[in-house]
C-alpha cells in the first residue's frame, strides 16, 4: 500500500485524532499518549512537534489515502547518549498488517542516519506487542535485551524489549 512521510500540518489534527482514538493503539504506547484521543490532543501534539522540530526530534506524519493515518518520530537523546535516538510510532488499526509501518521505519531510519550525527536508533517495545516486534525485525533492528518488569500499563506489570539499528 502506498504512503508518504511528510511534516505534520495543522490540517492533520482531525485525521490524527480519528485514527489515534483507539484503545488498541493506546495500549501499546506510553501513558503520555492519551485515550480517548481528541482533536485538541492532536492539535497540541502537532504544535509541540513543530516547536521542537530540528532541535531534538524528527517527526513525520504517515499519510495514507491523503490522510495522516499515523505518526513516526525519532527523539535524539542527550548527555552520554547524544549519538542515539529513540524511534516511536503508531498507525491507524485499519492499516495494520499491510507493510506500511515496516517501510516507514526503514525510511525514517535512513533519513535519521543521513540527517543527524547518530550511530544508533533504538526502540523500547512492550513484550506483548507482537506486531511492533515484527515491524522492527523486518526493518533490520536487532533485539538487544529484555527488561524484566519494566513497564506498568493498565494495572499490569510487563516486560519490554530493546531493539536497535546501528549505523553501518
């Protein structure tokens, strides 16, 4: 399925809220991602992203059928981790299993390595998120470790995995 990665636009707020307002998405993301997800949440996210763009983050809309159906971003770390960035992403559920996210992670990783002076892109994935694990593995990320009892989500303590892609 065709898609594009592009800068977030103010006009994306309605479609982002439409796709993000899904408990199946929120369950796989950190608690900072609200549920329910409103148009105001989307507007705030877009504005905050624009204000921080190029400083320590690189965020793109995943556009499918002319709509922002998801978001992918890399967040550059600081101090001794300044050569690393953390990738995070979500996609509207109706687009899962179509290869969009795997390709988006590959494209984003290439852009990050070309644009920023980083040597490592990593993701922390909840152990129960099999779809995201598949995405990262298909995109060339390697499992680096399991963090036991490292997350608390929806009243349950779970493990997480660290996956990383190293600049070649």
